[in-house]
């Protein structure tokens, strides 16, 4: 039993480090070695790039939102790339040509990353801003993003995504809680140096640092890593706010998480050189802690539960820990059940979403091991 006990506590410690220890570590380091971004009023030319596939329902609202932003019109352009849309998206965007919106069509459909690779050479702005076709920015979002670029060491900036879930669904509540947790970590990582995770719906990069990517790679994962590799910082700007509706369906959320996790595994494989701690210092530890261990947490979670089952005869401590884990899984199952029926207690959102994310990571990892790649997907359904 000794070996089971040692393994149990080792794997439990890994889980604690992933979800509590690492955030605490960067929080403490941010207080000791704070690297503030030197922000100042700054108005470079900006190109907002929007990749859209069958977004006729949302693209008009998004374009009205971008045209109303608090930024000089003569310094901002909007480019929309229709990725083989078949639902009238092109016609809706065409109605905005007289208001300066530039339209491009990519045929055949190749996915968001290929669309961005195609559009960037057409852009004229010093700063590229990436927006999703359903991303609604607060009026000062772009201005708040670009002020970070007054610091010459900053190469990439991500904003703050707020999930709106007016229907009160459990999956929406869990997703919103998850983003609050992530945003706390990003605040701390920014003060330490660079963050390792961004929101693809409200990102900005210096045009000179953009590097074309393979269509199957996740742009809002790979591009920030390449910016770090080039010696620039990737930072979080909480005043640049994006609002999106959370996916109400757990099935849609699950498919989205599988897709994102799969592309993240390939991105980590592509950028594995950044894990060299001798070349990239603490950022390598950040990448390993925040991304690799997080995406593989399902392994440790499953092993701890099975080991705990084998240690029930070792006394009340192990029995209590097993009971707590079992209760957590029951709450997750109840969250799934109530979500399918409509609304449920908000408290169930956290365990439900935790299990959803980890099962999705496990599914994605199996696909990664099989060599599966994904470049295209359906909006809001994964």
C-alpha cells in the first residue's frame, strides 16, 4: 500500500498545483517582480480583421459595433473575409462597402487561420486586431488595446471576454466562472512578463510580428507564442472588453472545447522549443504549468480517483477524500441533468464545467495521438 499512498499524494499535489499552486505562484511573483506595461495615449493605424463563415445573422450587428468604436475613422479599417459562406453573409457585408468595410472571399473554405493568412497582406494598419463575427466590443475597446503598444516591448495584447448568459444555463455559468479564473491568472502573468493564453475574439498584434500559420493551427494560441519567441511581451488588457453569449448547450460547449483542445495540442507540439527553460526562462514554466499540465489534468484526476478507491481500507482520511471526490462527480452529473432540463442551480456550474473541460481534453488528446487535425468548424457549435 505504501506505493499507492505515495502515488496518490504525488498526483493529488499535481492537481493542486495546476489549479491552485500555479495561480498562487504567479500571484506572489507579480507582487515581487512586477513588470508594468508603460501605457500611454497612442493612435497608430489599425486594421480590424473578421473571419466569417455563414454569419449572416450576426455580421451586420458586429460591423455596426465596429464602425461605432471610439477610434479615429481615418486611422481604422475593417476587413471581412468570408470563408466560403453560403447563407448570404457576403451580401450583408457588401451593404457596408460604402462605409469603408473591405470585403474578401476565400474559396474553397479553409478555416479561420487560412483566412487570416490571406487577409493580413491586404491590411494596411500598423496594428492588427482580430475579431470574431459575433464579437461585440465596448466602445473604447480598441483604444484600450492599442495604448499598450506605446510600450516598445509589447508585441501582442488580448482583452477581457465577458460571457453573457441571460438564460441562466449551467454551462453558461460554468463558462463565465472559468473566464473569471483565467482573467485573474492573466493579470498576474502580465505583471510577471507575458501571458500564455489569450481570447481570439479581441486580440491585437504588431503587423510586423505576424507570421503565417498552417491552417490547422490555432491562431490565438500559436501567434502569441511566436511573438514571445521573437522577444516581445504578450499582455492582458482588462479595460478592452468583449461581450459574447456563452454557449447554452452543453453539447455545443463540449464540441468547442474538443476543437480548441485538439488545436492547442498541435500548437504546443509546433512550439515545443519554448519549453526549453534555459532559453526562455520562467515563460517555459508558465507554458508547462498553465497549458500542458492543465490540458493533461484529466490524467491526474482519473488516476487520483482510482488510487483513492484502492486506499479506502487505509482509514477515515482516504474515505473522506473519496467521499468528497464522489460528491463532486455527483454534482457534475446533476449539473448535466439540470442543464438538459433548462435551468439549474448556479452552484452546479463549476463541477459540471470542470468535468466537461477535462473530458473534452481527454477526447482531444486521443484525436491528437491518432494524428487528427481540424481547420474548419461551424460557428457556435464547435
